[in-house]
C-alpha cells in the first residue's frame, strides 16, 4: 500500500496542483467580482457560495446561477473558468488513466492484493515456489482435498492460468522471483498458518536458495525440495531439509521395484496416486537386455538400476562426450530404424526413450515397436500438454516428472505416515505384499483408494480421546465398524500404527488404542466420512463399542438419570 500511495502522489502531483490552483483562482474571482442582489444592490459572493458554484460548474453539472443572477462581469469570469477547469480535469483524468496503465502501478496493486489475500488465510497452507507442470498438478490435487496453497512463479502467464482456473478454494498467486526474500515474505513465509514450503522450480540452485532461506527465516517450517542432481540433493540435505525428491531416481527406483516385486510397485503406485484415478494393472517388466536412448540424468539413473538388477543395457546417445556415456555407446538419437537395428532391437526385451524431447521419445518407441512388437516400452514425458499423445501411444510405462514429484509430495503433505509405511513395506516379503494387495482390492471400488491418517488426540478425534481419558477401552475395530450397522466393517484397511517410536505394520483390529496413536488407513471415501462420525460423536462411538445407542437429546438424558 505504501508503494501505491507513493506512485499516486509522485505521478499525480502536478495535475493535482494544477486542479487546486484552477479551483482557487476561480473561487477567488467570483468572490472579488461584484454582483447584484434581487433588489439591485451591490453584492459580493462569499467563499462558501463561490466554492459551491465552482464545484458543480467545474464538473460540468450546472445547477444555475446562485444565489442571484450573475452580472455580465461574473458571467465572463465563469466562461473563462469553465474552459480552464475542463482543461485541468482532462489533464488530471488523462494522467490518472496513464498511471493506472503503467506496469509499475499494476504490479504494486497486484502485489498488494496478493498480500491481503495471503493474510486472510486462516487455515494451514503450503507455499508453492514454481507453478509449472508439477506445481499446477500439486495445487489442483491439494485444493481438491480442501487444503490451501499459495503460489509464486517468475512467469506471468502461469500465474494468469492459475487465476483463470476454477479451483474449489482460492489460491493466491504472484509473479515474482522466489529468490527475492521480500516476495517469499509477501507469500506468507512467516505467516503463522504456513505449514511448509515446496520448492519446485526447474533450477536446482534456485531450489537450494529457497530451502536455505526458508530454514533460516522460519526454522519450524517443513521444506520439501526438488533436486535433479545428486550434488544439489546433498547440498540441500546438509542444512536439515526434511524431504528432497529427485524425479529421475524416484522413477528408476519404481522401475526396479516393478522388476523385483510387482505387487510392491502396484501398492506404491496406488497409495501415492491422485484419488479417483482407475486402479492400475500390475507391471511385469522383463529381465534381459534393454536399449536406453538418452544418457542424461534420467538415463543414468535408469541405467544404474537396470544394471543393479542384473540386466544389460545398450546405450544410444547423441552426444556421448557431453553426457559421459559408456565407451561402447552408439552415437545417434535413436529415432532412426538403422540405429535401433544396430543396437539389436529385435533381440532386446525392453526400450527406454529417455531424452529431453517428447517428439523424439515418441518417435523412438514407435519405431522400436514396429521393429519388435514384444518390447516392454518405457518413455519419458517432459511436458504435460502432451498427455493425450502419450496416452494414445499405449506405452507400458510413462516417466512423467510432474506426476512423480506431485504424487510423492502429496503423500508427504496429506498423510506423512505413507512414506514411512512404504519404507517399512519395502523390507517385507513378496507374499506379504501380495496379500496386502488382495486386501486393498477387496475394499477398493475400481478406483485408487483414499489414504487418511488419524491421531487419537482431542483436536483430531475428540470422542476417542475423551473415552480414553475416562479409562474406557477402545479397540481399532471400533473405529472400523459401520456407524449404521456395527456388524459390518467399513471398507478400509489399517496400514500402519505409530506409537511413539514404535511402528506396527497392518495392526490387528483387536489392538487397543492409546492417546496420541497415529494410524494410517486406506479405503473408500465413504469410510472416511463414517469413521469421522465415530471419532467426533461420543454416541456413535458408544454404539460401535458397546452396541447400545445412548440417548442423544437433553430431555431423554434427564429422564434416564431420574429413572
């Protein structure tokens, strides 16, 4: 607001001085020039009547001559003041319009509106630095779940797209450089409801600076950072950043998981995907010799994991020296049939198109598919606007950076126990994962299951917390029973219980709850709402616990007590 007032005063100083001078001169002339009253006696207009007349005359409203008819001298002066007032007003209005159209003024107004919008937020929100493909997908998913977000991006077109989107809740957006501390502060870096900062720009150095700034200015915040190089990830981790996501390593880990344990890969995919998406089918990548086109950061990560799993890899790279590709690499783009034949594509089991160009990647997989229809085809997607094209290509697996990062961040934000559960689950046997997949399929409805977390404390589960404080026994199964018919279980699976530092994978329904237990569930959306009733309403909890429905109304409770 101070910047706006300063701009107005600086640009409007001369027009306002001119306008005030014209009005002062006009008023002074009407006071000094003598007139005649209704009796023909000489009369001088006072300052009040002169100012009143000039006010409506200068704005061309025109109420007539007051309080008496003017003399010729007065009318000559009025004619003069009319023209100079019109010129002064035109100059003032023109300057004001010019001021409004200046980029500096528009930027100041926009920034001020953004600051006011951020200050009005009264619930937890996340500061998203970088509203590209990943940021847009993350904001869409967060708002779908009723969470708040604030976005910053250096590209005004992206912020314009944010303002045009019809989101369930308002998301303030600002075109600014996230390296500028004042912009981060304006976006709520020190806001008491800011729950965390997510650095999602495509520049590791910028993400590093955002993470450092956030930790120094507001150490209590959770910081989630994107890093596409191992050096940057190590640097970011050195000062306590909670979560660092490398999309290339994450995808390579998922591919290795699909090779080793398809059920574990499927479970990971379901629990970290956006809700309402159809359940994906299990993947069975073959083992053997793979062809990898593109040996950049993505290609290096995939090649390492394929080799670690006992496969062999033939690399095709257009610039082997720049990417430090293996000596036996084929120097080509991989889009030509001759190059793929040189790589012996007909005897390969899979192909990975991992360049940074979507058109080249699609060309590679289509050409390779024509030469060997049995190939397991993996392609890297760099831009979200090509979603429809990649879906039409019917690939076995698509590596989409924005989807990988957004899914991982969403799991960390909405259900922090999900990452812990997946870490512990990865240490289990294949049979354990197969059985869990069967249980999840049993409660799902052909859609990705919802995940949610409960903590047995007064703010999250007041009915449960009160029962435990009274010394009552509450079992896990009491939360998983249908509040309409306790003989039926809700369509959900308890995945993990955290009690202090102890973790209990797939806790049994007979597990007794204690204060401050954290429980991770997955299942249908209806189960979330019904479980919430149990956790918030003591009478519903009493029914699922004892089978009795206590009197709900005040009158009935008094009658029962007096009986």
